C-alpha cells in the first residue's frame, strides 16, 4: 500500500483539539496496572471538567462512572478519544469516531510500524487513510499522549498539577515523563507536553508550530528521533526560534541509537552532521543528553536575557572555587578579577584578608572575618563589571547539621535578595558531594525547592551550570 502523503493546508487547530470538552477512553480497564485504567483515573484526579466516558463491553462501571459497550453507545458528544485497545481494533474504532464526530484520537495502542513487520506497517497506513477520509487527527500511535495540567490532562500520576511556561514535544513517552519530573524537582512547570510516538499524522512540525503560537508557552523543548517533513520542520524552526528558544535533544545520534529508533518509533534518524547544521542555521539550541535538556529548560525559563559572559562566583571552599573557575572558563565564561571598588569594600570590612579574596570568592577564607561570600556576591550584583552571577552552596562544610543549616539559610536569604533587587541572571549550584550525609542531602533538597519557588535556576554541578549559561548567552547573542 502506498503511504498517504501529508495534507498541506489541512493541519487543523491543534489548540482547539488539545482542549476537548469530553473524552472517551476506549479499552478502559478495571485492572489498575493497565494504562486503560490509569487514563480514566488521571482524568478524574487532575480535575478534567468535562464528561469522561470509559468504554469496555465487559464493564458496567469504572471508578464510579458508567461504562459503555462501544463509542457509539455514549449518549453525549465526544471530542477526544484515547485508544487502549489492541491494534486489530483500530480501524473499526476510527469508523465509530467518525459517527460520533470525534476530532482527535490519541493511540496509546502500539505494535504498528515500530515492529518492523510489513502487515503492521500496512495497517498503520490504512489507519492514517481512514482517519484522513473522515478528517480526524491522530496522536501516535505508540505514545503516551497529552500532559496539559491547566486543562486536567495527564499521563502519569506524579506530575505537577500546576502549569508553567515550558512546552515540550517528545517522541518518547518515557523521556517526556523523565523531563517533566526532573525539571519539576527544580521547580519548573509546563504548559503542555505532547508525546507523539510514531508521528503517523500529527508530527514534530505540527507540534512546533502549535507551541510556537501558544500564548502559554515561552520556551520549547523537544526530544526527536526523526522527522516526517524535514523541510517544513526546518522552516518552522527558523520562524519560531527568534521569538521563543527551542532546545532540541536528538535521539539516534549514533549507529546503535539509529537502530534503536527503528524499533522504538520507526523513525529514520538521519545524519548527525545534518541535524547539527540544521539546528545551527535555525539558531536552535542542541542538548547533548536528557540532563542537559533539563538544565537548559530551567535556564531559559527563568533567567533574564544577557549577552555578557563576565561571571561573578561566590561560595564553596578552596578546592571547589578553583574548580569553579576552571569549569566556567572552559565553558566560555569570563571569570574576571574583582574590581577595585569591591576590593576596597572588602578591605573596609575584612582588613586581614581583603587582598586574599578574589573571584570566585572562597567561603572558607571569609569565615569569621566580618564578611561572607554571599556579601561579596551582593557586591557583584551591584557592580556594572559583572554580567551574571553564580552562587555556590557549600558542599564540603565541616560543620554540624545545625550550623550547616544556619549557613545555608544565610546563603538562601542573600540569593533571594539578589533575585529581588538585581536584573542580572543568577544561578545556584547546590549539588551534594558523593558520600554526603543523608541530612545534608535533605537540606540541599529543601534548598532546591525554595530556590525553585523563587524561580532561581539550580544545577547539581558547576560544570553543568557553566555549560547551560554559556549556551543561554550564545542564543541571545545570535537572536538579539
């Protein structure tokens, strides 16, 4: 069977489709281990405010809701269908959706072209042809679907209920959940997340265009294994990136990775060199791995734009400050000496060590001298010589828990004051060293939560902070 071609000009309004008034879960199940159960449970738990219709001919009710033997037995209109049935039933489901006037089907259903089997691939193409005949849009197949907290949609039980400024498109449902969870621990929230699997109909170009126009989304992240419409995706990327940062993690960069994408989402991964050239030309930001993608999303979501690379760093002991200077310099940041006015202010308050203090400001030098590292960071915040700031939480402190807590509280107060009073980007490194005591790790977790609430980006290491900040500056230099 010849593959159906994309319908130019018939993309539809994804914003409207992604805000359904009613949802049916076809293949709903009473088994709590199944996704057919969880989708119904999540719609109720996350507060979807329209009718939810479980569909299963063997159930009379589920979670207090009446269950229907088929889609056509549902008495009211249905906007959006989530399919959890086997692949053998999808063609009949499309016909029922056409009878009910359904606009969008999300196929959690899998085992199509990603299996590498010709009959499964042929069924997938027939599914696309039937859906297009009836003007029904498809997400997937082989995907976990939509996370849209403002509208009460979620695909996992442990995702934040609040919305935020970041949109994400991801071919992988697992990666989508990991990104939301990982960024969530640092306080970041998402506008919409779309896992789109095999991209049979709605693809990465559609979703990038949608998030580019979405007023709730200021930053866009993407995990992509392959593209269906390369030229259109490139054009869309060029149109979006001057207005919204787009951070892309490419899956299948190596030969083993490309083989893996075939069995995951049946994607043709393409040449890594071509991908990198395309991202550079479109002025998008490439992420090397999932951790860097999260670092970059947090950075772009919360920091004010800057094109300057002169960084002021304060906190940590002697060895960590040396390492911080090296890693920031290696990332392309300029670790400048303290200007004379700051040196003079330190001399007035700590005459015994003033000529010993530099940038980065070593916390261990300043203890019990009348000035702290966070005081030096405040001076850097007021100085025109610095473009951005990094606070380095003490990770090698010799103090007992109550003293360590007092020190961290003082540092937190200083960072919050800088965040309120200065327009300069401020980042904080709060990674615990290997072998840190459980009580110290718990303190750092609480500190991360407090900083996230204040929209101050945090990083588990100076190297990751420096790299993310450098990429952030590079983007704003290219797009100013």
